[in-house]
C-alpha cells in the first residue's frame, strides 16, 4: 500500500469524525451520557465516541513509540467540546506522523506489547488500515445512536467524501 493511499484514508477518517462530532453537538450532555439503546458496548453514546478516539490515539502512539499509552475513558473529558478538542489535536498528530512516512515505511514492521504478555509484530500499513476500518465500524454504531435520537449525521460513505473533495 502506498502512503498516499493511507493519507487519503485518514483524510476520510477525519472528515467522517467531524460529521459525527458536529451532529453529536446537537445533543444535550444528558443525552450524550444516557444509557445507549441498544448498547454497542461502551455504555453511552459519549462512551462510544471516547472509544473511537481512544483507539486512534493508542494506535498512533504505538506506531510512533511501540508503547501503549494509558487508556482514555469518558471520565477524561468533562464535555463534548473537550473531547472534540482532544480529537482534533490527535488528528493533527496522526497527520504529522503520516507526513513523515514513505512508501517504503508501509511494508515495515511494527512491534508492540500485547495484553497476554510478549509482543506482536504487524506490517505498518495493516495497523494503519485497521484504525480506519475500526473507526468506520464504530462510527456506524454512533450514527445509529444519533439517528435514534433524531439527529442523523447523514451519509458517511467514502465515495461521498471523495465527491466532496472533488476526486
């Protein structure tokens, strides 16, 4: 995989995240932190947003350092604005990381610790694609929760992103 392809996927990821955050801003704090129905596994819509952000942050840190950072939790963010600010900073950090990579880096290995003990090695582009794929999956869950509260984020398709970018 070429680095330009990865950069395009991350531009899409940031675009889709912004659509979700913009839509979530229409909800009250109580709605964001109410029990999610159905619960995709993170308790609340806010918890699902934090999970999305946490995965992006953790994988970037692992890719840059080989070490997992402390896990982010909903308690780390008092408001949606605080979460969105952190997320935008994280997106900029990922953008800067991707800007340093070359096509040759894509096939390189990433080594990181695993919960079971020991280490795992993965191809760098596999990890990078995983983050975007993970985001797509969980944004779909968040979009369903938002729509259930009367605030659909609209289509989040990659092809719509390409059209909005004039590609």
